[in-house]
C-alpha cells in the first residue's frame, strides 16, 4: 500500500505512476531528438491505469475531476477528496 501525502496535492504521474528513464535512454533520446531527454525515477502507481483510461474515467465520473489550485495549466488532485477511489487508498 502506498502512503498518501498528509498535505498538498497529487499530480497525475503520482496517481497512475511513471516508468523510469535511465541516463543511457535519455542520452539516446537526445541524440535522436525524440522522447524524454532527462533521466527520471520510476513512480509506482496508486491506481494502475493508462493516462487515456484515467482521463476517460474523469470524464465519465469514475475518477475525480482535478483542481486547478496549482495554476491554470496544472491538473492536481486532493488526496483526501471525497471520491471513493481516493478514499480507499488512505
């Protein structure tokens, strides 16, 4: 079971997870001019779905809508939202 933060918000990559990018992969991407150009750690998913599935669930009401509290172009979710899928994680 993952630990939810006591305060703050969750970004999408913290909810659905993200794959790691190694230094070698980042270097190859920079040379090709495509893909992620900096290494990043893996983040295990709280809810293991793909990004398109998550957003379809947001549209249908299955998952909670994001807040724009962090900025106009930044989607974030309150971990203590009353929605059941977030409540079950805590």
